[in-house]
């Protein structure tokens, strides 16, 4: 079984003339898990991956596989399998012949070609010309290419693009399987929702710079944390918060405070004798956190996660789950509207951030 | 060395797994076969009916010149096919973005280009073999039909064929060099056709009227190729006051064209970022 080596970016910078496509990018991708490499279109993902693979020369910095640059790998296809956007085929060549060409270049037997084509589900289309393939089939063929040398590291650029729902389900399982085998798997995407069910870790870049690095769970706890708090006496609560230097805005279901720890707000209310009717940490959806990071904008919408109300003064009748939609910062202030009545506007989210 | 052989194997497969090589080969066979067979028949008929020749037979190939001219069409007319094959094999990599998987499998790009040149030379030689087999067969058949000596038993004929095949091999390498330098498939095809069928013939004709330019024109690729083979339309027409290059000098000139174009392409496109 091939073992993965870490992928290491160290101070990688690429300038095209006056344009800086990638700026001082440093991060490590560990074996045994799936890492999502995320960022909007034009963020520099493909350029970064191409530098990693020796196709584009960095202006400065190094990108290596366990310390070895791609160009210096003895037989690269047996160490790293890479698929970059799905157009690199001669349309007149069959899938089988396409892979044979590169198997020959890497000194791999033709039997590997049949094996990998079967593994990606293209076995019966192997003798057809690639020109007639759908985008999804090309994606699978790109994936088959990465597996030719049974490498310990996989680098996939937008592998989910163009797949049908069945294909998406298949590739998610496939990526998890590869990581479970101990391989290093780096998958780029411009949509978090596309990969959030298959990745363990995320590396997020925007405008060529690293903006976030960590497990998927860190994405919604570390990005723009807020607490939603409400009281029968909102004015008094507001005064107390202002006095302590907290910034907040008034929403329909309560005050949205720029603070990540509900305990601090609860304590403040308790000390000042303010009755609290609701106290919860707002948990932005992953996608919102992602968009916040890449746009540098506000966290909008999202769901809230109810945390244990530490203050004895909390009103037991507050409906913790009913206010899940907490569209606090997007809706105009409407204090008289009953809480929890606005429609569930996050219903289109991918599920994992809702409990 | 192993790496070079693997690359060569891969480049062979690239050519053999698409249709272009045999399409070009078939067109070449029809083209040089029709030219050689047709003109051999024409000259054969004229030799039997001398009263029909316009202008009293001036400029007609006579005696020992006839067979080399007819057989030589394999290269003097057919050389455009190996150039096209070499150029298409290289520009196709840019057009279909297959340089990405190629350089992923073999990150040493110079090695890939060297393998391409080696494969082009071998495939060009095979094209030469096919073209010469065609003109020898078609020409000899026409000659014997008119009772003209075929010269197939003559060692000079086979030396001619050998030199012709060498020129075809070198032309394929020139095609690879041109492809790396131009990179655009359409531009490469237009340049090959325009230069070989139009620009160079005109240049050679114009240059032949003055001694100085005539001696320079000997170094044009088509003239050098004719020198390698040892036959040319131009030497027949009597316009060339200057003797052509020795055959081996012609070969060196062709090789130099291939080398200059390939090195130029290596630095201008091959080594560049693949985006």
C-alpha cells in the first residue's frame, strides 16, 4: 500500500507581470485525510497547484512532496497523481490509448491501464474516443490518470465539476477511501458545499493569499463569532453591553453581539441584574463563513447553535430551537415581530451545520 | 537512458494512436504516386512520339536524368508530408493541452523534446520508405510500359532512394522544431504549405537569375533537400548556373534548420509555464 507524504508549500509567490497571482503561500497537507483547497474562481488555486506540480515556475518559494520538488521525483507518477482541469485529452484518442501513452512514459505496464479504468467505472467505454465523452466521463478519465502509478499523493483540481449527482456521491466515497488508505489527498474547489462532505481539513485562499487553515469544524467557530442575546428589557441590556465596550446590532430576535463566548455575556447580565430571555452563540453556516473569509465581508444569515445558558436568570420559556433561523443581521430591526416566525431561509444549506 | 527510451515509447504511441499519421501517409502515396507514374508515362509517351513535343523537346529530361527525376518525386514533392506530421505532433500538444499530462509523467522537458525529435526522425524515415516504394513502383511500371529502362538494378537508384529517405527523416525533425516555435496548429499548417509550395519555389526561381543570390539560395531548405537527393526540377530547367551543394552538405543544412528551430522553440515555448 502506498504511503502518502506531506505536501509542503513554503513562501510560494507567483507574479505574472504586475499581477500577483499567489502571494507568500505557506501550508502543509498531511497524509491520511482529505484536504479541501478552497477559494473563489481566480483566487490562485490552479496556479498554486501547477507550481506544486512543476508546470509553472514560482517567482519565489518552494512547493514540495516531503521535501522533494516534483521535477526531482525519480518516477513522479508513482509518487503523485494529479488531475488538472478536464480538458487535457486528444479527442481522437481512446481512453485506453490515452492512458497507455502516459503509462509508457512512466514505465508502467499496460495492465495498469485496464485496472484504473475499471476502478473509475470507465471499463466499458475504454475503447471509445475521448472526443465523445461527457464532462463527467472526462473527469473520471482524469482521475484514472492520477491512479496509474498507484501514488501515495493525489492532487485533484476541481474534480467534482461536471459530475452528476451519482458521480458526486461516488467521488466523495472514493476520496474518503483513498485517504483511509493512508494517502495524501488535496482537492480544490470553488464551492465549499461541493466538498464539505468529503474533506477533513480546509485550506482557504483568496486573492492569492492564505486566509484560513484548519479542520472543517474550526471554520464556523473561528470565523466572525457572534452571540445572540435578548432580554425583556432590551434597552437596559444594550446599556450594559455598551458600558462594557461590546459592539452589537439590534435584530429581530435580539441583540447580535460581536463576541464568541456566550458565558461572558451571561455573566455580564447576571452581575448587572438584567433578566435574559435568550442567549445563544450564533453559528454561521460553513458556506457563510467561507464566503466571509474569501470576500472579507460580513457573516450574514446562518443558523445558531444554542449553548447552555449559564445565567440563572434565563427565562426557561425561551424557545431555543425555534429561533434557529436568527436572520439577525440581514433583516431590518423589527422588535415587535414574534421570534422564530420568519421562514427557514437556510433550508438550502447542506445539512451538516443544522442540528 | 531508461527515461529517454520510455519517453520515446510514449511519443511513438502518441503518433500511432491518432489517425493523422495514416491519413497523411495515404494522401502522400496518392500524391507522389500520381506525380511519378503520371510524369513517367508522359515522358514515355513523348519519347515515342517526339513530333508531338512543343518547342522541339527543349527542357525535357533526357537519358539518364529521367529515372532519378521521376523516382525523386518521393522526396522533392513528398517532403511536405513529414514536415506536416512533425508540426502536427508538436502543435497538437499545445492545442489539446496534453503537455500537462506529458510533463507530469516526464518533468524533464528537454528529454521529452529530444524523444519527440528522435521519433519524428524515425517516422519521417518510414514516410520516406513508403514514398520511395510508391514512386519506384509507379515510375518503374510506367517506364516499362513504354519500354524505357527502369534502372531498378542500378546501385545509383538505390543510393538515390537512401538519400531521399534521409532527407524525409530530417524534414520531420524540422516539422517538430517549427511546431515548438509556432505552437499554433493552424499557423503551423499555413506556414508549412505557404513556404514549401509557394514562397520557397518563387525565391529559388528569382534567386537563380543572379549568381550571388543563386549561391545563397542553395541554402534554402528545399534546395538543400534537393541537394541531398541529387535531383531537382531547377537543375533540369537549366536556370541554375550554380552547382547545388554536395549531398552531405545539404543534409547538414537540413539538420541545422531542424536544430535552430527546435532550440528556438525549446526556449520560446517548451520551457515556459504550462497554464
